[in-house]
């Protein structure tokens, strides 16, 4: 106790002096003088292993502490009292350059002055006064320090004679190396003739060891003598300590008696009450645990009851709740060690049962009679199945429904064909075995009724599929919405729990400070709020169902599914059925999002399936060319039925299917080709048999033209009775103008209207019909040109010659077609897309070709008269009689020309044509007069020519419609020079 670090090293006088000599350590001061005088005391020298970890009077007095430190190393190196730094201090390692190198002052270190230490001096001024006062109280110790210094030097010199090995703390002779070092084996070897020398060496070794022992004992005695006063002081203090201990023991005994009395009177009863309360709580927990075990024990029978009524969701919720209770509250209960695996197997069985039940439901829903007005079959059953499948993550149930949907579509067509064939007595089912062959034996009206029946059944089928998929879609969207709301409630609950944890930590710290039962406070203060919060979460969750574990806090609640249904919030689907969402549907938003897109896509797929089956039905009937043989009325009726079905399915499903539309387009293209070839062939036959004579116009064609004049491009309905009494007209009246036409043109107008009506009935073939109609009009123009202008009718029909009447009639027919081209163009333009307007240029080209053809016919008529004038006027002689025979022939031919074309061409065209003919006449007459040297000199020849010209002029103006024709006959004479 006297050798501790805090004890006085050299006590002098009274015990009060000990406190003032506490830090005095002469050995420490002596050690500092040897290396760095007046600078920094050092720790005791020697090997580090020589220091023992245990307290020692020898080592503790020399131990250096931070309180011996006076100054740091840089201060020692920069001692201002040294004239020059020792040259061998750092140069041994760092080189000679270290001595002469000047250290550049750092820019980052401030310049320190005495003002910086002013605050420090003021702070330690009071301490310095106390220190000076203590120095005055303590006696001078210079003489004592010198004696100690001398004694210490001598002790240290003696101790240095002792080998270091004896000073090691782990010195032990049982170590072979240590033993051989202390007692060399060679000293005990007595073999040979070296016995005496070895004995002397052994004796010398013994004396050396004895000497070491004496040195150590002397030093120990010296150290004891230095601390003799401390020993005597400790002995005198022993009696006082014993008195203190005796009084303390008596005080402790009295205190214990008082504490025992207080404990018996004030604490023992209260603690007993707390123990009883804790025991009661434990008993309640055990009772609730047993009750919970009894409830869990009834899980399997309850699941069986629920499965018998197809309550899959309730059974799965019960299984999930039971497994949660087994893992959390009943974990480790030996009697339930196999219940978890049994519930897992039962859950797998329920999965298979739900898939089979959904497949059965899909089959019964899609294959029930289509005449049934009920849109959805057992909505509650469907909702329960979908919830159960979603709960078990069986997300492929839509594929099952899709497969059943395809089978049902096939069966619908098959059943419709069987029903239709059974109604036809002409079909012998015993002879024709295949159903497809029986279907091909139907005529168009029968087959059309069959197709209409199939389409109507498909519409009902799609409506049912849509209603069922809407229920599934609503369930999935409800689960997705409730998952999002549950996530929001969980986030709010986590924030509340964090706040409660903070308040709980504060409460526990307070209880610990007050010294109560911390474990009880923690159990009752933390678990109860958490249980309450969990219960509130379950009740607040929008898609939660109470589990059987709630029986701990609500003993009256059982595991029956009715309890969960009463407490679970519900939502209403479009069909009016309430549906509940369980809180353990652990589906991600991505999975639910993909599943939410499933019902609409499946509805699109159902529409595609119906269209595909309809296409196969059409193709099976079209194998023998049945559809290509349909007339335009039948095909239009079929096209309208198919377009109506396409629009109905698009309205139901929200997307247009392309398969049936493509098949319709394909058949429409075939129909257009056949339609065009038939009309073109018909027109070709008509032209080849046309004799180019004016035909009578039946009343139906006049009615057709009248409809066109009213802006309605359509074939008029046939009228009975009154229409047959009307006689055919000689000309066709179009907007007040008369058109003398051939029969081919009348039929061509009807064919053109058929093209336009096909476009109205089948809009998808507008572009094809435009191209085909353009081709037909071009064909009529070119073929009529070949037959009339090209005189092809002479060989084809057997005409003797192409007369002017034929030419004029051909021109008038072309003019009639040109009149209706703008009407046809406007009709097609109204039915084309803006990007297709470029196709209308075909009508511009056709119009130009027709005008060119009309101009060629007019030129041909003029050329006929021109050749006649050339022939007759070349023989003209100016002589009597007047009028001459040449002019009589010319007037006769002009009259014939007028008679041939006046009834065919309008008056304006007739006048323009005769003006051109008259110009040709004047040219030839002028040429002949110039040849005969007849001039306008008033002579006899001039008079004869004037008389002939007057005869020609009068005769020409006497013709109908040419009275006011300006002939300007003065141009026949050459101007006098």
C-alpha cells in the first residue's frame, strides 16, 4: 500500500508533508540529467521485457508519467543556450546536409509573440501563487537531493554488474536456455583430467552468483531503508484503520437491520402483489395460448367444410392465418410439428381444385345455350375463383379460358351447320357423310341464312365473353387499387411505430432511473402497443381479413369465414356483386399490371378467333368457286352482312379484327375482277354486234338518266304496269338536251351505274372499281374508234360503208359519255381518301381522249365533203346553164349531209360543222376560179359564177337551222392587186 504510485516516496515530519512530496521522484530527476539535462525526463532504461506488469516497489518509483513532462522535443532541439547544434545528433542517419540546412519559416504558421500568452498567464496566475506558497511551506531539499544522487549512482553501478537475464520478469530455471545460460553444462563435466579445473570453475560460478545475490540484497535493503519511515507510518496507521473498520461494520449492520425492517413493512406486500399480477398475466396468456391452440386444432375440419361449399378464398385465408400463427405464436409447440406440412399439402390440393373448378366454370359458361339471356353465370363463384387464383399466384387461368374459348367457337359453327343441314330435306346425310360436304350442298339463300345465324351466335358469344372478362378485370383492378392503398397505410403505420419507439425508449429510460422492473415495463409497455397497432392495421386495411390469431384479444371470434367476411371492407363490381380483397395477395404491381391488360387482350383474341373461324367457314364454302359465281346482288348482300359483323365485333371488343376483313377484301378483289371481266366482255359483244344505227330509248333508261339528273347515282327500281305501257322514245333527253344514241351506249350507262353502285355497297373496292371503270371507258373509246373511224364495222358487222350518219351518231354517243364523266368523278372523289385523289387523274385522261375522238369524227365529216368538193369543183366550167350541174350536185350532197346529221347533232354543232364545210368549199372554189382565170370584173363569167354561188348560198341557207349562217362568199375572189 505504501509502494503505490500515489504514496509519498520520502515522508518527513508529520503526515501532512506527504501530500507536498507526492510528485518528488529523485531517480526520475537523476535519469533526465544523463541524456537531456533540464529538458525532458526519460523512462527507466533497460529491456522492455524486464518490466513486470504487476506492481513493484522497485519499478514503480522509476516509472515516468506525463506529469513529469516539462517541454517537447522541438524545444530541446532548438535550445537557445546551445551555441551550436551537436553535429553528430542527426547526421549519423540524415547526412551532413542536415546541419547546414536552414529551415524556411512556414507561411501557414502565425508569428507568435508575448501577447499570445497573456490570456494563459492570467489563467494560471492563481495557480502559480498557490504553488509558491507550497514551496515556502516545504523545507529545502538540495542537500537531500545530492545525497540521493550519489547513493543512486552507486546503486545503479552495482546493479549493472548483475546480468540482465536475472532481471527478466519471465526468469525461470526450468527453461533449458535460461538454465544453460546461468549454469553452463561445461562447468559440471568431470571427465578426463580436467576435474580440478572444473571444480574451480564451479566454485568461481558459485561465488559470482553469491556476489550477485549480495548486490541485490544490499539494494533491496537500501530501498527499504529509504522507505522505513513509510513502513513505520503504515504500522501506526494500522490501529486507526482497524477502529475505522469496526465503526463502519457496526454502521453497516445497523443499516441492514433498518433496510430489512423497511423491506418487511413497506415493500414485501407490494412486491407480492406485483408478483401475483404478473402470475395472473401469465395465466391469462397461457389460457389464450391454449384457446388459440384449440382454434388451430379445428383448422383442418373447417377447411374441409369450406372446400365442400367451394369457399376457396376462405379456406386459403384460414390456411395462411394458421401458418402465420404456427410460425409466430405457436412456434415450437410439439403437438403441431406436422400441421404446417399438412397445411402446405392441403394448399397444393386447393390449387389443383381451383384450376379444375375454373376450367369447369369456363366450359359451363361458354357452352351453355346461347338463347339464355343471362350474361354471366354465377358471378359470386367467378369472383371467388379469381380471388383464390390471384392469392395463389396462379396467373395462367386466362390461358385456360382462352383454350376453352377456341373450342367453343369451333363448336358454335359445327352446331349451326348441323342444325341447318338437318332442316334441308334434299341433303341425304347417309350418303354425304362429311359435314363440310353437306354444307357445300346448300344454295346461296340457305348458306346465307346459315352464315347469318353463325354471326349472330358469335355476337352473343362475344358479349358473354366480354361480360365475364369485365368481372375478372374488375377484380384485378380492385386488388391493384387495394394494394396501393395498403402500401400507403403501411407507410403511415411505420411512421407511427417510429414515433412510438421513440416515446418507448424515453419511458424505459425513466423506469430504469426510478429502479422499477425494467423487463416487466418493457414487456407491458412495448408489446401491448404493438399488438394494438397490429389490430388497428388489420381493421384499417382495405383488403384485410381477421385471422384466427385475433382470438387472443377477441376470444369470441372464431376461424369461420363468416367472421372475416363481416369485418372485411368490400367493394362492388359492375355486375352488382360484392367482392372482398384479402390482405395477403402478395402480387407486385408489375404482375397485377400485366394481369390487368390480360382481359382486354383476351377479348381481342376472342374477336380474332371468331373472325378466323368465320374465314375458315368461308374458305371451305369457296373451294368449289361458289363465292366467285355469285352475282353482284348476292355478293353485295354477303359483303354487307360481313361488314355488319365486323362493325358489331369492333363495337363489342373495341378493336377491329383484320382476318375476316382481309378475306372479304380478297373475295372483293376476285369479285371485282369477275365483275369487270363480265361487263367488259358484255360491252365487247355489244360493240361487235352494233350496227351504229339510232336506237329507241326505253322508258327505264330515260328513268335512269332522270335519276342521274337528280344527283342520285343508283339503278332505279323496276316499276310494274305503268312503266310497261310507256313507248320507247326516239332520243334520250338529258337535262333538256336530246341525245340520239345507239343501244350499246344505253347499256354502257347502265354498266357505269352498276360500277358506281358497287362502290356504294362495297366501299373497300373503290380504288379497284375506279381503275376497272377507267379501263372500261377507255376500251369503249378505243373500240368504237376502231369500228367507226377505222371502219372495223365493215368486217365485224358487215356494213357496206361507214356513213356520215354513223359518224355523227358515234360522236353523239361519245358526247353523252363525256357529259357523265364529271358526275362519275365526283361520285368516286366523295368515297376516296385524300391521299388517293391522285387516282382521279384517270378521268382527266379519259375526257381528253373522248374530246380528241369527237374532234376526229368532226374532222372526218369535213374531210368527206372536202374530197367531194375537190372531185366536183375540179370539173367545174363557167358556162350556161345556170345553175350549173356541178353546183346542183354540190347542193344535193350538202342537203344529204344536213339530213344525215341534223337530227343527231345539236344545232350549234351542225352550224359549226357546216361552217367548216363551207370554208372547205370556198377554198376549192377559189382554187378552181383561179385555175380558170375568172376574176371579179363584172364580166359574163363573173356573172355566171355569181349566179351559181347565189344558188349554192340560197340552197344552203334554206336548210333547217342554217338560215342565219354567215357564209361570206366574197372570199372566193382573189383581191385585186
